[in-house]
C-alpha cells in the first residue's frame, strides 16, 4: 500500500542546477562599490564597515582623502573617531611612506586632545621611526616634546624640542617650546633668545610675550621684563575685545573658532610655576593636526 505522504510529496526540479560560480549564491564577501572618500565623517560605523581590511584592498583606498576624514572628525571634536581614522590611514598607506608618517603625527594630535599622552607619544615615535628628517619630522618632534612634558618627562621633552629646532630652524612654535623648557631648567638668557626667534618667525601671541617677560625677570632684566609684560597684557586685552565683538555679531552665541592651517598651536596648560589670581596659566604648546 502506497504511503499517502509519498503520494503528496512535492516533486522538485531534476535540472542540472547552476554553475559553481553563480554570483547570487556565493558565500564570499561581496565586492564593495562604496567610495570610502564619500563617507560622512560623523558616521563612524559606516567608516568601519567600508574600510575593513578584510573587504578592501590597500590600493583601493585613497589615503589622502581618508586623512581628510580624520581632520573632519577633529574639526567637530570627535577625537576618538579621529584616532581610529588616522590609524586606518596609516595602515592602508604604503609602508614607511610620507602619508603614513603624516597619519601617525595626526593620530598623536588626536590622542593628545583626549589627554591620552602615552598613546600620543607612541604615535609620534612611530612617525619619527619612519623618517626623522622629513617635512613632518619637526611637527612630530615638537608634539612629542609636548606629550612628554604633559606626562611628566621634562628632560626628555627638552631633547625633542631642541631636535625640532634642528630639523626646522624656521619653525616658530618649536622655538617657543624650547624656550619654555629652558626656563624650567633655569637657562633664562638662552630662553629669551628662543622666544625672540619665535617672535621674529611670526609667533606673536600674548603667551610668547608672557614667557619672555618671565625669563627676563628671572635673568634680572626687570625693566625690560615689565615692558614686555605690558605688551602681552595689551595683546590679550585686544584679543578679548575682538572675541566680544564677534560674539555680539553672532547674536550673543559664541562659536568655536577653527584652527589655522599647518602648524597651529594647540596646547593645554603646562606644569609651570604658580601664577597669581587672574593671571593666565602657562602653556607648553602641542601642535594641531597637519593640514588642518
């Protein structure tokens, strides 16, 4: 007797099937058509998906554009995403290339914004391992000096500040950092010369003049120190007045100013001596991301 279930069983196709390479049934990762340079920098999940090394060949990634994405993160204060993006740029860049070095320097700057100084130090050291005499080397050296200072390694910081000046004698910020650290070592006359070099090279904000005045005071040049301190106070007052005017022009809403291109100072307060009430906190400067 025929089983009733067998009689009702559906008869499937007995055709020859499909080729093994039939695209619709492959289990291999699909080829990505997305352009990583068009990813919104705010969408970190999309960035991670698109730039996964398992799915994208190195030569399919525009490293320069990827660095731009990291800079966009920096511009909106998304520093964690920036560190991840710069690291990806470094990994996808040609090994030990200038692009890789630039990515490592910028990764260090993003870590410094998060006050993750150990990670910043590691990124700058990797950049300098690639090339300690390139167009990015002075930035790496001065940023490394800043991160070492913030982590409590003042002596090492001075070594790298001096190296930054050696690599690029026209780097005004490097001269400022060297002067700042020489003041800490009690070498006040040498520090004054460093601040003068920074000023001649265009670094003329109030902070430089305040440090110069401090060095002159410690060197016994009291009258000159007072003149420089007065000029620093005048510059600071003018800057505050401009800020008030800009805020008034924006209807009372204060916005965050963008950083300048290239080598913009981007430091936090250093570990200097005590200041009087109302006096500005002393700063050793770290540098903003390259190309920003």
